[in-house]
C-alpha cells in the first residue's frame, strides 16, 4: 500500500473495534506518523526514544506500563509504528502482556518491511547481545505504507537494502535447490537490485522498489511458513550474514553501525567461510560480494569499525544460533592477517 492506514481501518482489520483498549507505540522518529494515523482521535500513544541503544528492557517496561495505564485488557490491541526496533519491542510487549494481547504493525522502514516486521520474531537487547530476549508472536496485520519511505534517512536506506540483497541471494539459492519454488513469481533478482542503483532513492520511491518489497515479503513468508520457529533448517537461511553481522554490531558498540551495514559485511564473511568449507561456488561468492560492494558496503576484514576484535570473537562464540560441530576448523578471517576463528 502507498498510504498510511487510518485508525478505523486498523481497528476493523484487527477485529478490535469493540476491544478493551488500543495503544499506539512509536519512537521519536515516527511520532509524526502515529499522530497522522490518530488524526483528531484521542487514543493513548507511547513514544519511545529512538535507536538500537534504546532496544532494552526499560523501553519494553515503558510500553507495558503504558498499556496497563491505558486499561488494555487481553483483547486490547498494540499497534507498533516504526522500524525494526519499535516493532520488535512492541511485538514482545504484546506477546507477554497478560500472556498475549492483539498486535498489528505499521512498518515504516525498508528494513522493517523486507525483514523485521515479517515473520513473528520479537525481542530486545540485553547484556550487549542483540535480541537476547524474545518470543515468536506474529502480528495479525502488517501495513507497509511506501509513503513512509519518502522521509527515510540515507543510513536507513542502506540498512534496509542489505536485507533486500540478502533475500535476493537466498531466493535464487532456494530456487536453485528447491524446484517447487516458482522462480518467476518470487525471485528478487540481484540484477534488478543493481539496476535500482545504490541509494538513489531521494525523491519519492521508485516503483521497482515497491515490487521488490512485495516479492521479498513473499519469499520471507514462504520460508517462515515452512519453519515458523526456526526449528529446522529453512528459517535459518534468513540468518545469512547475521552471525558475523551481529558480532560486528556488538564489537563496534551497539547502535554505531546499522544492522544492514553489519549484515552486508557478514554476508561477505559467510561467503568466505562457504568457500573455505567448499560449499559455496566461487562464482556465486564473487557475485554476492560484487553486489554488496556495488552498494558501497564495507567488504574487507577486519571492518574499520571493529575496535575490539576480542569482543567480536566473544560475540561470535556466544551467538545464540550456534550448534555444536564435531571438528574444529581454522577459518582465515582475513587473508594476510594472522587472526583466526575457531568454530
Ligand atoms: N530476521 C530473520 C528472521 O526473521 O528469521
């Protein structure tokens, strides 16, 4: 959809017109959007401080306190309005509030639209670890008003584009491997992304982008349907680049690098690892690395923002997705340098 949904539409879609209470949650960046949705209606609005550094328990407690103050019952509706930080925390709060309330999301960033808001993952950061605490709690409705992207800062574009590239990479990988996926319908092609040009979106939103977002959502939706709680191997595909990326985000200091910048760098590292393990064809690793470089992401290791290599290794070793492996492996993180990763 191009435009913001009205509050009446949201309530009707959620079947919440007669429910006990509605709470809108936004941050200081999306407060103006929440106010547009509210119009002249007087409904409780919880405004959080923006940024990854605020993605903690204090903000979640703020949401829950506001919900109680607004008199939300278990049939109350949480409406999260913003990027991944806001929607992850609103979703978490809704998932634990009175053991689960109603939830809908209005995603206002590219990253949120193609990844964070879709698929039911909720959470917040704790002990310096991204999304250490979380639940699976899908929203009943997710709105993606493309108009909201018109005011997205360049850094946010860059962050979202990395997840879009990830989906494109995954989709063609899936299409190669799983014949039942109809490539024509859902493939988010690397070439189309490249044609979009690196962050040329300043005046309005190109129509190609709307199409790509839609396709990325379809691709992710299909993966999530196959493995909603990441118990098998399907949903783990969506973590491409995230083990290295999350570790980099932690090592650079949470909030200093955008999630997408870190994930883009992480995808290049994952390609290197795939090459070392002999599971990624060289041509594929090269193509992925090329497109990431074309979008002006850092591709070399160590990343210039990685001020603390020990913290990086610690974060990598503590990754919540890790599984035991039988053989230790020495993986050169950066050829010509003498530091190695043991996994
Ligand atoms: N962002 C990865 C996932 O939703 O599984």
